C-alpha cells in the first residue's frame, strides 16, 4: 500500500475505482465535482449520482464518504474529477486522509497535512484527470472562504451549483489559502521549463554516472560556483520552449539511471540555487531534497514519463547536499546559481515549472496560465533564509488570468505550472 505525498500522481490501470474519505472536523460535507462540462456537475448527499451515473456516492457523505467511479462512463467533455470536502469551522483533525481503491483493494492513501490547514474551511483532497488515460493526483489545496470559493475556482457559480449547506452563508470571500505551496507539491506530469542565458560560465570539470551511479570529479580549485560540464553519450530530450540559444553553464551536472540518493556539490555556499531536472524514462520520476537527518524535505518533481523542469532549492533556508531520485530510466541533474534564471524585464512566457528573476521596482504583475492543474507563483528574496518568503502572487488550479503586486527586486519568482504561462510587468 502506497502513501502519497502532496502533489504525487499515479497512473490508473483500473476503470472502476473507489475514493474514500476519512476526515474529521466540524460540519463536514463531501463532494465530487466533474470539471469540463458547461455546468459544474456535483455528487454529494443532495445528489448521490452524477448525470451519467459515472460517479456515485454509495456511503456516507460527510467526513466519511465512499465514492464509486466508473471511468469508462465519464462524459467525454469531463477532463477532471475533483474530490473535495467542506466544513463549517476552520481546520481538520489529525489523521484525516483519503483512500484510493482499485480492483485488488487499496492502491494508496493521502494523509492530509492538517498542521498546515488551520484556517481552511474547504479542501480539494485529490483529483482524477485525463492524461494519456486516467491518473490520480493528491492535491491538498485549501480555501479559507470554503466551498463557495472552491466552486468559483473550478469555474462554477456557487449560487447555481448544487452544494449542501456545510458552510455558513455569510462567509466572506477570501483568496485560496496557499496550502499547496511550492514547497509541498511537485510539478505535474510531462511539464517542461524554459531556460535562457544568465550566468557567466566558470572553469569546467566533469561529473558522470553509469547505471544509477553519480560520482563527482575531484573538487575544482576554483571552489564554490566553479563550472562543471557533463560528458555523456548524446541522448534525445524534450526541447525547452522557447528554444534556447546559449544556455548558462551549470555549476555541476550529474548523469545517472534509476533510483539514487545523490550527493551534490552546491553551486553556492549559502542561500537558494536552481536544480534543473531531465528524465528520460517511461514511469514515475520523483525527486526530493533530503535534510540533515535524511528525511524528505521539498518535492522537486513528480511526473510520469519524460520530464524537464527547474526547481528552486533552499529558498526558505536549509543547506541541501543530497537529492533522493526515484526513476526507471536515465536522468540528468544540473545545478545552477540563481543568477542563471531568466530575468523578467518585459513580457516573459514559458511552459511548465520554472524560476525567474526580478530586479525592478515594486510593481503590478499580470499573469496568465493555460493548464489543468496547479498554477502557483511564489516570490522569495535571493539571499534565502527564514525571512526570504515574500508572498504568493497566484495559487489556483487550471486556467488563470489575473494581477498581483510583485515586490521590489532583486527577488526570485518560482512558478509551478503544467501549461503555458506568461508574466507581464504592468507599466504605470
């Protein structure tokens, strides 16, 4: 039996699945929303079956609930089933979880990070979505304003969407809480990150690995920040978009295969840095940072199949020196100083997860996203540390278009996205 971390995903081989809630709290109500049709179809105690009978609430409907799903009967227009819960009072109890069931019993479970969910009145617990078949993802997205705000985020009208009265009618609208922060969620499947020239190349040496072994060469006399160039056989990898002309020379490159606890040479002595990940397998690719006690810390990637993306490491402090990699094929890890990130000056576009730099004044930032999963934009001071978090500019699921206040630079902007995005500073 598998325990899912927030943001983890898996392929579904069975067309008939079960999703069970075991959540504690005050005044709870369970929901399954079908996203993609003109009307946001919902299954709950007030309507225990979907319009096509593909989803049925067969037991419970509050903190304990059992949904049966026939994926073969889901309407073609539906691209996502969202499992959520609402509460009358903020916060959820310890041990709250959601179970995923298949033909042979329990596939896995997702235990809610309740210590981080003290103000939320509604949660997206998990989603089942189309991506080369059907897949399950553990979400953990929180909403302080409750179910009404959650319904708006899914593109529905809370005044028309059928929901049971689990939330007081006078709840004030509040922006979704950043429960699913970039520290906790991984990048979605098959996403790709952009890269452009940034850092000046340093002296070079080489690091290579065979069959899962990643052995760094002797340390360069140049010390921290010295460049390292990979020497490996040519491989076919997804191209970054837009195409890069002269990518920055990484401070270190590790090439390997399969599962590995990888010791790394940091590109900076202290503070945040970038990790560019490239996977060329066909199954799960999961990468975590490890803390000093070898406990998993930040989820950098969680994908199925080929993957390429950039993640920000140690942006909130810490001193990462190891990565835990789970893979079924070849992978490459490139370490870059934060100066290697693309600099936001005018309109900047990309696809998938990325970190960019801002060196301008405090301003308004317009943002767009065209995708089906998380779109989270967080800002951090370049020096890192406990006080480095500057704010979350966007935290939503699916398509997005909006504005927020970008703090004065220099700072780093970390994006979690599964589709095309754009960032545009708004002129006075």
